[in-house]
């Protein structure tokens, strides 16, 4: 694995430790030692997630950003490891619960690995992305193209989590990294106006599966049972627990 990032002496030591950890993780994954692989990720996130909270961005910008994106990357490995566990049995796609869990983990892993791949490159990243691509082909082949819930939400305004200003008056872009933090827009006084079914969703986690739909005798949908409207907490939400 290579890290495309400006590194000082301290960061180089961290880079070598990270590469060693990823190498051990990958070997364990190939051997299907998933619990040990999960422990490597959990230990890394626990240790360096706490360290990130003790850093001041203004005093250590490069170190802060490298640590942040490294944590997102390791979390993507953790997501991938869980995805492998869910899909390990060849009949996993016949289990409705596993199908829904696998889809969520696929979306989580894809979001984080694509974000962090701007700095992390190499065989491990290529293998993961290729497997995610294959799974994304598998899902429509088995379950056809999906439908998704898209709630129409009315809000008073959106506040930027970077500057706490109305997003109409700030220059920050949602999803971009600023000072080691991913920009997001907070809804103020949100109200659901309607719920639509769409083919191209904002959040693919809101997929509706065939077993979620109840139809009447003429084939029209008359109700939906237990369909969650999933709103992603963001690719760095896991750091809140460290």
C-alpha cells in the first residue's frame, strides 16, 4: 500500500505502522480470520480516534488530516470485513436479513473507501473496490434494479457544521474536508412533506426490498411494512464513540 500524502518524520513513523497493520489485516482476511482482522481495526480506531480528539488542527494541520483520513480508511476495512462475514455462506442471498445487512455494509464501505482512496492506494484498495463492484452487479442480477425511498423534507434552513452559518451565506461544500472535518448541512426544523419512490436515490441505503412491499390482488402497492428510512450519520460518525 502507498500513501499519497505530504509526510514529516512523525507522520512517516505513523505511515509505516499503518501499512504494517493493513498488511496484517489483509493476511487475516485472506485466511478468513475475521475476528482477528476486526480486532486490528477496532484497536486502531480506539487508539487513534482518541488521539485525534486531542489534536489541535491549527497547530498540526498535516498530522490531523492524515490521522483523520487514516481512521476513515481503517473503518472502511472494518466495514469490508463485516461484509465478508455476512456473505461468507454461498446461500447468504437467500436470507432476507443478511441481504439487507450486506447492502448497508456495501454502501458504508464504498463511501469510505472511495473517500480515503484519494490518499491510500495499492493492491488492498484495488481488491476491495473490485469486490464491491462485483457485488453491485450481483444485487441487480438477483433482485433486479432497486427502488428507493426518498423523503421530501421541508426545512426552515440549513446550517453548515463548519462555520455554523446559513448554507446560503457560506462558502463550504457538503462532503468536502475542512480542518479535518467533513462538511455537512444540518437541517433546522425539518418536516416530512411526502415520501417518493425513486430509482436514483441520494442515499442508496434507503433501498426497498421485494419482501418490504405488500400488494393487493390487482398488483398495486397498498402498503409497505417495516421499511426504514435510513439517514447516514456520515462517514466519520463512528469517531463519536471513541
